[in-house]
């Protein structure tokens, strides 16, 4: 229990951030019209590509001869980038279709 | 100092971009701008990650830039080339890749830890294992969801009796081993983390396997939320607030969509995850056995439509399968030219992903004000002359209203039987994905028009043109 108290006390700002982001997330997205369900999901999916930041940091701090980390890190950056780039482009394509029909 | 400030500012603006972008994405007029702003946020975040000060880091920019180029080209081409009708599959794949990225990160971190290159306390191990578990489920779960949507996998062939019990045991074992790993730390040996990782990957498959058909929109939103949570957990590994914020936002939006989808079916999430529609629905009344359906000729259908005041088209998954959205629009145009008021009734869980029908119809150039949601459609239906049901079944099943024995009893449905006439386009008399009889087909206001949706609609267009 003592460890937990200590964890809580030292990471207080992080815990605030976590909780406020959860609340913010629910507030921001709570009233979505049906028409936007797919684009919102797809756009959010692209945002989850932010995991690429972790992959970039991992490769940057790897030793130049640590090929295990480098190769997997490379793979991580590719995967994250496909997720992010593809996600935003696909969402844009969808929204473009919605747009042009507004007369 | 100033350098550090700019990096942190870029991260901060990246996070603001995500929040603001998602906010704009939830309203039709600003959605496109919202997506752009979120993308801009992503760009800033990546730049910040590239230039963040790291003491003694080798940087390896060659590897990073190479990987980014490959990823960007693959992602861009895939997103540009994919057909609009294959959108659910594409979104699933992208989602799975995000999860896979988290798995890779967790794997490397564990490797570094076991080889003494990374010091971790119990808290650090817990975070890494969370990233691994959630990421793995998002990854393999999305891949199976992709295979199901693409029609590569038959829902019924990948599940077995007692599947959920096996799943729950597998989850318990995986989490149990994970806890053991966290407690033992390095003492546990390198086999344990590999076993945990493999179990988590298998669990992802197995978790999605029994869920299929009409429940697909729920699973897809849930997996979306998982990939966000795995990114957030990875953010904790690297102490990166931006990843945490981005990941949590996605987790929240995925959760909201999941809840919306569950509400649209009047079922709890647990119910969706545990009992497949088809497997639990044995108590449905089968009293419709000796009733006969009434067919309508092409010519009659054309006349009814052409000379009505108002028509409502109810699309379902069948429309997507037959790729009939463009022909649908053609009929719409012909009718509008004759002064018929044509609307579309969109049930929230029609199709295989949230908002599936909206995307299809948008592709066919149907203006979105013509698309009515459940409530608006139900209030307009009593004054509608004719309803055409194209490949929808369970979402127009009156049993949901009046048969307490039906597995879908209580699910909000489109009350098409309140309209003056109903024409059902259907391939055959087979029941829908839910495997439930639909009394609507035997209703006295209902006429059936059998055949492939696209074929039938094309013939209908030709018929209307002769009038």
C-alpha cells in the first residue's frame, strides 16, 4: 500500500491529466450524428497512430549496433505511419464525399 | 533551454490539434477541417519526437526516415486506392496496425529489460504488459475483423460450443501469467514474456471469433478504442504526455461509439461479447410457418413507386454486398423527377460498421439531408406511401416490438409496417444474420421482390423509364 501512496503522490499531475483527458474525450465526442460515425471512427483511428512517437523515440535511443531494437523499431515506425497517414487520408476521402453533395 | 521549449510547445500543440480536430469531426460542416487539424497535430507531434533532446542518443535518423517514408507511401496508396465499399475493412486494418506497433514497442522494451539494458520497477513492467496485452488484442482482433468483413472467414466456422468459457479462461491465464511476470521480474526468465505475448495475440483472435454479423459495428468500435488505449499505455512507457492524451481521446471516442451501437440494439456490451445473436435466439416464436408471402411484379412495383407522393428507402447490409448504392440513387433521381419525395431511413446498426450506410450513400452522391436517422424516420413513416427495403432485415423486424420471446425484443427498429405499402427486396426467404424469422415479410402491407438487390433495382429502373 505504501508503494501505491508513493506512486500516487509522485505522479499526481499525470493522474490529473489522465482523468481530465478522459472527461474531455467523452465531452468532445458525446453527440455525434449517425452520418459522422464512420469518419469519426476512422479519424480517431488515425489519431491512435500517435503510437509512432514511441517508436521514433525507441529507434533514436537504440544503440547503432543493436539490430534487434533497430529492426523492430523500424517496423514499429512503419506500422504507426501506415496507421496515421492512411487513416487521415481515408477519412478525408470519406468527408470529401459528404461535402460535395451539400447543395 | 529555448530548444526544449519549442519541442514541448510542438507536443502541446499536437495534443491541442487532436482535441480540436476530434471536436470539429463531430459536426458535418466542420468535419473535414477537423480531420485536417488532427492530421496537422500528428505532423507536429512527429516532428517534436524527431527533435526532442535526448542525451547521448544515437538518433539513427536513417532508419527512422526510411521507415516513415515506407509507412507514409504504403498508407497513402492504400487509402487512395481502396474502394469506398471496402472502407470497413480498410479501417480495421489500419486499426490493427496501430495495435501491432504497440506490441512491437512493448516487445522491444521487454527485450531490453531482460538483457539488462533497461532498468524497470514493478510499475514500469505493469505498464509495458498492459501495452502488450491491449495492443495484441487490438492487432489480431482487428485482423480477424478484417477477414470477416472481407468475407474470407465464415462467422460460424471459427467458433465452437463453449467458446466464451475458453476465452475467459485464456484471458485469466494470460493476465495471471502477466501478474506473475510483474512480481518475479527478471527472475522469471525470457520464456514467460514470450508466452504471455503469444497468448495475448491468440486471445485477440479468439475474442473476436464468436462475434459476427450484425454485431460487427460494436466490435469494430471496441477494437478502435483498444488501439487508442494501447497507444496511451505506450505513452506511459515513454513518459510522453502527448501519446497519453491522443490515446485516451481515441479510447473515449471508441467507447462512446461502442455504447451508441449497443444502445441501438438495446443490448449490453457484455451480452454482445458473450452471446452471439444467432446462438442465443432459440426462443423466437416460429408461428409464421404456414403463412405465405405475397410477391409483386416488377411492373407493379414500378408503378407504385412512380406515382406515390413519398417514398422511403431502407438500406441494409444487403445493399453493401450487392454494391447497389448507385442504382439506388438512379431510382431516387427518376422518382424525384416525377415529384416523389424520396428519403432514406438509416438504422444506427445497419451494415457492418458504425455509419456504414451513410458512407455508401454518400459515395453514390445522395445528399445527406435526405438521410433520416431512426427517430426522424419513425415519425415520417406513417405518412409515407411506400417503403423499399434493400437488403435490411433485422432492423425492420416487428418482432422487436411485439414478440417478447424474440432475441431482438426491445431493440429499437424502423417501424416500416406503419407506412402504407412496403416492398422488400430480398435474395431469398432466408433469415437475416440474426437467424430470426421476420414477420414483416408476411404482413398484409408487404410485397416481396426476390432477387439480387442490384439486379432487381436495375430492372426496376428500366421499368420506371417505360412509364
